């Protein structure tokens, strides 16, 4: 049958055409029935993509929490639609939520303007996700943070942690959320601030692991104790669960202890290690006083207190170490290998109990590889991370092959492989890090998108790809762009998370919360000016604030709306202030009124903007007063909100305007201000 | 026990002088003219990943030739920094009964340059030759089999690989972050299974791969994130999939190659492709599935070649579907797809396909395949073999089968094409 492109219609080509149509139908049927295909063809991908459809008005089944890398944020996606639902600012100021401008968040940020979120970890009860909190790390500034999943907002940032530098794989968490762990990827002289030459690397540099305790009721984090580990690069971590409960596992590279030309010298050795540490024993040792205080932290040296830390040899530069849901199999992958290694917890435990060591490195006992390893699973080239589903299957991301491979725990059979685009890093199965995986969906966090989206210039988005793992074969079903750079993600059923619709008034414990217009006002105490303000659709009360240049101004804004989705914002022009107030919430912002003149403030959220008349005041003099002396009204230190029928009725020019004074002028909404007079104003 | 050979340690060339190293020892050659010639070195160790070597080279300019090096958990020869060594005619054999991951590397080159590595026989290693930050080496005529990666190159550049033979490893060769290599005249045969890549390029840029014979592998040549490589005059025969291209790889040039008897010639992932499959001057590739005829007699088909199996992607990981997709339905589908491109599957378009494969190369390839060394008997530890056993040429049956297949395709292809041409001229 010639495939010539003859244009004449003849019986032969007609026959071929009929046959082709029939065959095409067959193929469509085959595609429809086939649960897994390499979605390389656009048709195939299109059919697969249909499975992610969540019609308008309907809701996703799962949340995906993805770390936002050096954006300092956390991204929230819905699965299966892969719609990005929310960006939660954590370590980075974000005017969308006023994060970093109000006093509380500004204090939490501690003067840092960015962070590097590598890992997110959901809180667990009995090894299962409980939907209460999300813990994240800041690899750059040695911090960890807790996001409350009722408000989807950070509630605590702990750190910078002493002695720990670059807690890359924090915050992996114990099965009952007793602790999260934060080991150092960048070893440094301790305490921080100590100068040392790199020649002393082996002597004064340490890779300190922080154990952060979590209060079971409130989620409040505290630095409990630290483990003084060798100056290696502690890369990835997981905790034991089930039969391995009480232990934690961390991979290490650069056991060469190289300090220069790291890409060469930190990967010379053929082996590196997985650290197994008994955190219950460490906890006990600390309780027994077996620690020294360094920079205020209780630091335990596992060389001096045996029985706490052991080394498992692993392939060169191992990346992920992941523990199966039942806690028995510990999977670690040497980055360059075409296999992934599985250790048997029972054998590890036995070797530890029998003290069956093949030697020591930096005083830590090394278990024999052949004693504890049960399988080298031929997953493919460049395995990085493994996650698990609820049917005993494991899924490993293959960096070199740009693929995800599915294999079976126990039999170690490799069952299926699907290509991804491009350069997978971590992958997440729903519930995969807990004792109760949900399976169904897998998301691979790809470092590069290359040609997968319409171009946005030379800086490319990353690519999150959704894979359906509910069938025998994996099926790539969706691409979703992401800002740089998700390193890790966890997936939780939406039903386990119970976000607030509004902030209930009774939960607002802010001392300067103001619930009625009558209680609002502006008070002066010396040069401290406190404004107690309400915001409601579509009004700030008070809506004029007049202060003197140099005053310390504190504004407490209470959003007295109690209906869902009515968030207000308060932006003050040229004062570089933007705060966000959810319904029922009170936020405080304080600043020095150091710019004389007249400035608008307005609601940055939808309501103010919509009532343009409120929000768009008539042109105001932005210049110092002396430019328009005649227009100044009589001085009125604490202007009251106008109860006018016309929204702009209050916008009168002052008759007299002292040049030394700053007027912060509002456009529409009202605000709550707190300040030095809060004690008297409450 | 660690032996430091400050000067030369030379045997009689027949391997009768022997050194046994037990446990953690090494034979260390501190070069500057040092040499190790005609010696049998046997390393007996038990610790996996001990990072020791049977022979370790330091500094510059050692000569290591005509030795038989048997190793287990250690590496065979470990070149640690320095360079300009000559490593020639050695037999480097790992312990066969160990799992492939529990052996050391045959030849481990670390942060070194300017070495000349020729005619070594490496088998039963973890990685046959592992290069880590290596530059300007020549690796010629080596024979690597039954290992994990035959050649494993990380961050290495300006390496010449010539006339090496890689067969029956887990992966033939893998090049990551490796550039400016010249990979020429190598034979890569019989890498099966889902990890059976003959050549894997990941972040491999501006390499030249010429005149290689890539036969009987699961996947012949794989590109991801690899740009501006020149792939010319190679023969891809009897592979499950000859070339797989992610659209993350741009501006590669694939011309003058012969694709013969592959189940799927090319698999292009969805995306924007910029690969050059033919030029006006050099022409394109030979495809045994090409249906056109050479009208003007210059050796190129009058019509472009487009990949005839747009459903290759369906069968890459689902070989059981092949029976359906390779039947006449696919012919019809291909026709229909050409007329009504519904599927938008990216396909190869070769504007100037060759109508003849490179017969001289095919003949040469048959000879090269036939001379492949017999695989080692997997039941016996290498030390029980005299070194000569590894050099005995023999033709395993799979090579014969491949030869038949390739030869047949080359012979009958033109005949079949003639028939088709007659048919189409009638229509």
C-alpha cells in the first residue's frame, strides 16, 4: 500500500479510507479501555486529561501542599483539577494578605525578607494526617514555621535555630507530631557567629540536627534538643513508623568533608550514609542530663552517648530516604545508580541490638551494608525519591530517565514506567508519607518545563504533573505550571481539612478588637497615637486620621464583617503599608508618621475597590501644607467619622494645616488602630 | 595491606607474577614513570562500597598494561586525580556471583585528564568505566560487558570514545552533564529490559556520535535536555526503539544514519521539536520503512519520509499492543493520519531520505558483531579462567540472529521497495 499523497480519489484509496476510519474507531476504543498509556500523543494526553475535569462549581477531592522554594511561600493546589487555589506566604512578605506589614507578621518574619521552603509536612495523629497543621522549613535562615490549617496562615515561625545551618529536610515529623526534626545541610562552626578557617572543617564545623517539640494542643513549637552530627551534608529525612516508630532516618552526602570545588570533591566516595537515630533514646538521654549547652541549646553528642546514632552505608550521594507505610522498608536511592536500595528495618534493628558493626566513622558505628540491605530494586536510572500507596506499591522518581517508575514492595518487581517532563525531583502520593496512604493520585515536581507552556521569557515556570495511579498502569493526566520552586509536597484528602469560613468573633482575642462604630476612635498619649478602627463593607471608621509629624501611630483594624469571603485590606499610600484583615479578625500596624502631607488610605480588597467613590478620593494635596495654607481647616486632632449620607461628605479640606503635621487620610474604609494608648483605649 | 609501588613492579608479561590483596589493602602506583606490567592482581574483600581499589594510580604518567586484575567489592583500577596514564591490554574482571551493585567499578577515573585507555577487557564490574570530572581522555577499543553501566560519564568533557564494544550491560552508556565528546565507531549491542539504554544523553551538549553500531537494544539513543549534538552515519538496527527524543532537547542533527529492523524507529514526545533530520547537501537518513523511490538517481527518495508508525508511543511501554499496531490497520491509520492529522503526534520528517543503507558499514558491522567476545560463563569466578579465555573470539547465537536480521533487511529492503514502486506507479 503506497502512502503517496495522490490527490485523486480512486477505489483503492477509498477502500483504504474506509478501513482507516474503522481502524481509527478501534484505536479510540482501545485508548478508552486502556488505563495506562504513555501520553506522548496529544490525543492520548487529551483523553487522559479529561479525567482531571472538575466542572465549574464542583470541588476537588484533595489538597496538594507544595513548598514554594525560595519564594518563601507554600502553594496550595486542588487535585485532580490542579487549580492553584492559594499561595500562603510564610517567610516572604506578601501584600496580598498583608503578610509582613502588620505588627504580628512583621515580628514573626524577624527582619528577614525571604526564606527557602524546601519541605512541607502535615501533622499526624497515630501516623495519619490529621489536617491540623502544616510545618515548613526555611533552608536559608534556619527557621521552621507552622501554618494552621483552619486559617491557612502561618501562626508561628521558630528561629533562626541555633547551631543548625541550612535545615534542608526539615520539618519531618513524628507519627504523633511529638517532634519535627531539622538537620543541617550546611555544616558550620558552632555556635553561629564563630569564625573558623576551612582548614578546621573537621574540627569545629558540625552538622547539628535540631529536634523541635510540638505541643499537642496548640502546635506551639520549641527547640527541645539537638544532636551533634558530623559535618556532612544532611540531605533528606523521614521518620520511622509502625515497627520502626521512635527512629528517624537522614541521608548524608559529602562524607568526604570537602570544602572546595564541591561538585567534584563532595562526590568522590563510592558510599555515603543513611543515619538512623533513635529519637526516643535521645530524648531520654537529654532528660538524664547528657548534654552540653551551646548557644542556649541542649546539644547531645551521640559519640559520647552510644545507642542513639548509627550509619547505614548507601550509594554515592543518596537523596531521598523514605519509610514504607508499615515502617518496615526503608528505601534510599543513590543518585547515580540505576537501582534503589531497600533496607529491612528488622535487620537494622537486629544489627543494632547485636552491635554488629563493620566499623566506625567519626565515632558513629556503621552497620554492614549486606546485613541490612534486602534489595536493590532495578527501578531505572537516577532514582531520587520514593513514595507509597495503599496497595503495597512504591513509586520512585527517576531523574536521569525523566520518568516515574512503579514497583512492588516485598517482591521488588518493577511494574510500570511513565515519562515526565522534565527533570523530576520529588514526587508525592496522596497520604504517601503517612501510615495510611490514599493512593489514587501522584504528583511529580519537575524542575524544568522547557516547552510545556506558552513562553514567558527566559525565566521558565516549573511543571507539576499529575499522574493517575488508581489503575494497574500509571497515566499522566495533567500539567500545571508553578512558580519556582516546589521541592516537596504532600497530598491530603480535602475532607480531613476544616478551614474556617470566617474568623469567629469569639475567637478574636485581640485586646484592641473593636466591634461597633461607637467604640472606634483615635486617642493620643504623648506622641503615641492609637486608632481603633472597624472595616466593613464598604467603610473604614474612622475614615480620617490626623496626626503630627513624628507621631508613633498604631492602627488596630477589625473586620467586623462575619460573612465568608469578605476580606478587607488597608493600604496607605506612600507609607508602604498594606495589611489584610479577614472577617472577624483584628490586625495591628504601627509606624512613625514621618512624612508630612496628606495621604490616602483605602481598602485594597474588592469591597473598597468596588465602591470607587469611597476609595477614590478627590485629588488631595500631596505637598506639604504650606503650599496651600488657606485651605486648612481648623485643627481637629481627632476627627470623628462622619455619619453622612454621602460617602464623600467627610472629605473636607482642613482650614489650617500645620506644616509639622502628617495627615493620614483614608479613602473609604475604616480601620482599627492600636497603639501605645491601647491600654487606655480598650 | 597496602603496597606502595614507588617504582615499577613488572612481571614477565605472562601474568605469572601475582599479587594478592586481602581485605582493605591496595596496590598503589605513585606515578612519574612508574609502571605495572604483566602482573596478576587479585583483590579479596568483603565490604561493599569500601571504596578501595585493586590498583590505584596517583600523580602522572604511569603505564599499566598486560595485567589481569580481579576484584570483588573494590574497584579494579582507580585513577585518582593526576593523569596522563596509559592503561592498556588489561583484563579487569569483577566477581560474577555478586550482584551488580555490590561490585566495584572496573575502571574508575576521578578528576583526572589526559589518560589513554586502550584494549582493556572489562566484565562483571559495577560500572565498566566510570568517569567523574574527567577531560581529554582517549578510550579506545575496550570491551565492556556484563556490568551495570558500560560507560558512565558525569561532568566529563572532550573525551574520545572509539571502537569500544559494549554489550549485555544493564545500560550501555550514559552521559550526564558531559559535552564535547567524540563517540565514534563503537558497537553497542544487546541491552534489554526497561533500563536497556544503549546511549543515554542527559544534559549532554555538543557531542558528536558517528559511525556507531547500535544493535539489539531496548532503546538505542535517548535524549533529554541535550542540545546541539551531531548524530551521523550510525546504524540503528533491531532495537525495540531506536531514538527517543524529548522536546526538551533542541537543535540536534541526526542525518546519514540507517534505521533497519527496529520495532519503532523514532519516538518524539509532544512538544516543539527542532531536530534536523536532513539537509539539502548531506541528505537524510536511511529508513527501511520508507516507501518512496529515487527518481533522479542521486540516492535520495523523491518524497519525504515521515515516521510511519504514529502510534509508537502506544507501544513503548506496552509491547503487548504491538501485534495490533504493527498490522495493516497501522498502515491504513498512517495513511489516514497523513490526510487528516488528528492526533498531532510529533513525527520525524526527513525531506531527503536515503534509499540505500550504508552497505559497507553494514558489512563491517556484521564482522564486528561476529568478533564479539563470548560472554563469560556466569557460574565461574573469573579467577578460574586464564586470561586468554576472555580474548577468545566467538559468535554467540544472538549475534548470528542479529546478523541475519540486519543482513536480510539490507538485502531485501531494496527489492521490496522496487515492488512497491511498481505498485504505486500503477496507481
